[in-house]
C-alpha cells in the first residue's frame, strides 16, 4: 500500500539507517537519514523513527523539541528491551509508539500505517465538543448574531487550520 509521506530516520548507526531506508521505500514512504538532525530538519516529515538505543537522552530531548515545533509529526522510538527509562521519557516527550529491536518489518509497517491513518484521518469530535459548539452558537444567535452562530456550527474551531479565523457566512438578505 503506497504511503505518500516522508520519514526521517534518526540513528547514529549508518548501516541500520540504510537498512531502514531500504525497508521503507518499497512501501512508498520517502525516507532520509540524519545521525544528528536539527528540529528544522523535521519539516515536511510525517513520521520520525528515533533510535534511542544509543544517545537516548539527546534523542528524547530532540523529540521533545520536535513535538513542540511540529506537533503533528508522529514519532516511533526504536529501542532495546532493557532500555526502559528512556522509553518512558520518550513516550512522555510525545512518541506515539515504540518498537523493540530486533523487530519484524510487518510490525513496523503496521505501526507506521496506523500513525499515518490517524494523522490523515478526520479527528472525530466528541458529543461534548459538539454540544459546546452548539451552546456557543446558541449564545450568538440569542444575541442576534446569526451569521456567527451559523459559521460556528459549519466550521468548528478544532477543524480549522491553525491561525485561520472563523469565516462568517453571509445569508442572502431581502433585495431592495
């Protein structure tokens, strides 16, 4: 299944990173490797695979910076079974998942597919969120601002891209 996305492999082991690129590319996932990336290097990436088997503290700090700057980027930690504390720190820093090396490539593929599906899918709004939107819209309607009320219901805040203001819809008025 092709995945129109890019992945960054963060590892100090060049042969491991080359193997990972070879695994990811046939899936349609663009893959690049940087042993010591900056947070800006993550721009345009959908998934970051972070090898915390070495330099765990630095990698977790990098992940925290990535999630602060690019919150939509998904991260998977690549770890070993006995490296528990860095795994916990990585999950707290925002990693979506962890995979223990050595791992099965089908397991990795299913984890990446799940993250990309979550990333690309519509975020389902809860009943409470919808109720809150309706109550806010009712307040504007009661005050006579029907255009704002309708716009709130048609374009809830959590569905708007960051920085985009709510657009008021104009109702056709009487022609004079």
